C-alpha cells in the first residue's frame, strides 16, 4: 500500500491558497487517495490584503486551475491591465506643468523576422521621434484611449494584445480558497503556537492553540511577513536588498469609483505609477473602486509627509479615509527551502510593489515545487536547486526594479542617492555600461530565472531617456526605409485597434452583466 503523504500549507493568504490549488491540480490530488493537502490558517491573524496588480502569467495560472475568466473578473472586481504608465520618473513636474511620462506595455516590441526595429528607433532624430513604446507597439495607444485589450467574443484568456488584471486582493484570496476546496484541499483554522524540530533540524510537528498538533511530510510556510516556520523556527537568514532598493513602507487606501453607473466614464486599463519626492504612488482602477498607495523610503520621508502626498494625489475624496500603513523590509531568504519546509509568498521575500512581482514569484515557486518535490526520499538536492533558482530570480528582479530608480534625473535626496553608483547591483552596472553602445538583447539574460525579458529593460531604459549610441555603427543598419514603413504600419494598426476595440469600461460592464 502506498504510504500516506501529507502536505501542510500554513497560511490562508494569496500565497497559501494559490499554492494549495496549484499543488492539488498539479499533483492530481483527486486521483491520489494517499495524498493529503491541508491549509492551516489562523482565525486571528489577517492576510496582508494588498497587491492589486499582476502580470500576464496569471492568465495561464487561472486557466490551469480551471477558473473561468468571466468568473474571475466578476468575483474579484477585476479590470484589465495592459501595462504601467510611469509619470514624473525621469524628472519632477516642471513649473509650467510639463510632465515626464512613459509607458511600459506587456506587449513585446513588434518584431519582423528580418528586421529588429529597436536600432532604427535609436538612430532616429531624438527631437522628432515618437516615444519608444508608442513607436514599437500598438498597446500604448490602445491603453491611452482606455480601450480593452480584447473584444467581448474573444476566447477567454486570449487576446490580440498581451494583458493581465487588476483585482481586489481579499476577493482573489477568497476565490482561490473556494477553488482549492473544490479540488479536495482541507481547510483547518488554527494559529501555530509552537514548531517542534527533530534531531536533524527538520520540522517534526506544529502545535496550534485551537486544533491540536499537525504532522506532515512537507510544510509550506505561507505565513506572510511573520515567516513563522522558515524564519522564526528554522532561522533561515534574511538577505536585505535595502542598499539597492530604498522603499520600505507603503500607505494604502481605497476610494469608491466616482461614477460606477456611468457607462461612458473612463476606466484606465493600466496601473499609473507616479513618482514623488521619495518614492512613488500606485493608482489602480478596479471595478467599483480605486486603489491608491504611497510607497516610500522611511530614511527619506516621514509618515506624515507620505500621508500628505497620498491625500494630495487622491484629492478631497480621500480626506476622511483611513490610510493603512504597511512597513516591509525589501529582501528575501537565501534558503527558501530548508529540509522539509519551503516558503512561498511574503515569508520567502518581498522587494516592493513596483512592477507587481509578488504574485509572479508565488507562481514561479509553486510551479517549481510541483515539479521538484520528490515522490519519496530526501529533499536536500531539490531544495538546493530551488534555492539557487529562486534567489537568482529575486536578484534579477532587484536589477530590474533598480533600473527604474537609478536613471532618474530628479534632484531630491532620495533620487540622488538612488543614482549613486555604489547602490547599483554589480550586474546591472555592467549591463548599463554595455547598453551605452547596444540595446538590451536576449543573451543578456537566462530566461528560466528571469521575470522580465530584454524588451522590458528596453521599455524602461528608453522610457527614462537612456541613450544607446549607435551613431558610429549607422552603416550597419541599411534597412532604414523598410523600418520607416514598419513604424508607419504600427501606427496604422494602432489607429485601427483604437477604433475597433471596445472601451475598457464597456467590456467590464458586459462581462459583469454576463452578456
Ligand atoms: P498574507 O496575505 O499576509 O497571509 C499570511 C497568512 O498566514 C494569513 O492567512 C495568516 O492568518 C496566516 N498566518 C500567519 N501566522 C500564522 C500562524 N502563526 N498560524 C497560522 N496561520 C498564520 N503583489 C503583487 O503581485 N502585485 C502587487 O501589486 C503587490 N503590491 C503589494 C503592495 C504592498 C504594499 C505589499 C506589502 C505587498 C504587495 N504585493 C503585491 C505582494 C502581495 O501582497 C503578496 O505577495 C500576496 O498578498 C501574498 O501574501 P501572503 O499570502 O504571502 O501573506
């Protein structure tokens, strides 16, 4: 008889429930009576409940879990996300109100088989050319026109333009919990009060106040910032990223949608990230609400000033609204899998909200656990490999996030400190040197451990005004006329897409009405 195998997931936030549902599906829980998956969740400790933006990989995840797109959109107050509009990152707003802005779309630059448009854009006259993202894809113009990335009849999760979603984080955790339970996952309420280790230092059992003791073959720590198992009990060290990424606090609030019933009211299909004197603000349009948050470095900004910045941005509607303060330490655990315990979600690490990497890290971790978990025997070798891959992934995200901060020409101390060469990760500094003479390319990155591709770097670099000088190599790019025709074609396609695609508001209304 196959011996019983138990996986205990501690924590009922997005990480806990996503891990549970994913493992239930990937390990075929319903067909394996010897396998038991349980989520143990404290009835007293709430979930963090922030994180309203995500990444296109969520579509594959939802599809894998068997959650339909309309159900997801209805149940989580979701809207479509086509990228991020960055405002004031390159320079502070001018006296005359002139503002620096650029778009980071999900869609890759248009790529013709025999012609890479990027060098041709770089060789164009700087004063006359279109902004990078606008020149190389349709998506910026579609998002600017507040169009949806797809039509109503389009297949679920598919579209002509790449997209993700914005959603209510509490509602997402609830939806994932419901799906995990349908897939056969047990749910127990209890707060872990003690973690007992065996003679090898592995977890022998957990004690809870309400539900007694729990023993398992694998313990998944999804206890959020508390990191009860991986941190407190097993003492896995925390590697701070603060010398690169300074933000360590967020203030968050939710405003009601000012015009929920107006079918013509604009509804953004991108996150708006506006830089301020010591960090940035997120602005996310949900269906029926607007999530706004102020991210900042406590070394550079006091809490009161942060609240003032947030209320100044959100306007009079936020005057009496309670703000939630969320301190965080940017960084990660170097060993996220230790013996029979693996951390997923905030317990494994968190860098900051920029570019919405929380959920995507959960997806990466749980995908690996499902494939790497040995059917029997010791876990040391997969744990070593998992740790190697996850820490590289975290380091790569640090590089990408730092890129947003280190290129700014803003003069406030936060931004000046961010541009100090000593605060750049070595690899990023090395790449930036190379990107002075050539654009980022795919061989700069090892794709299996990357969340962001070379074109994501291109969007940020050229959006921020970085100069890659191809002047001396002009002769190497003789297809300028063909490139110009392609740029014009992208422009025409964008005109057509703006005319053909439904407004974002109307598509969301239609999906919610079930028509
Ligand atoms: P939590 O939600 O904190 O859940 C922890 C769970 O553990 C709870 O159920 C709690 O009851 C349980 N627990 C704790 N201690 C015990 C115990 N002793 N016994 C039993 N149970 C226990 N991610 C994105 O993808 N996009 C974003 O835009 C984004 N923005 C963010 C903004 C901020 C300010 C922050 C802080 C995070 C953001 N994130 C974002 C990250 C995202 O919020 C998290 O990755 C996600 O919510 C997962 O959280 P979690 O499940 O790990 O932890």
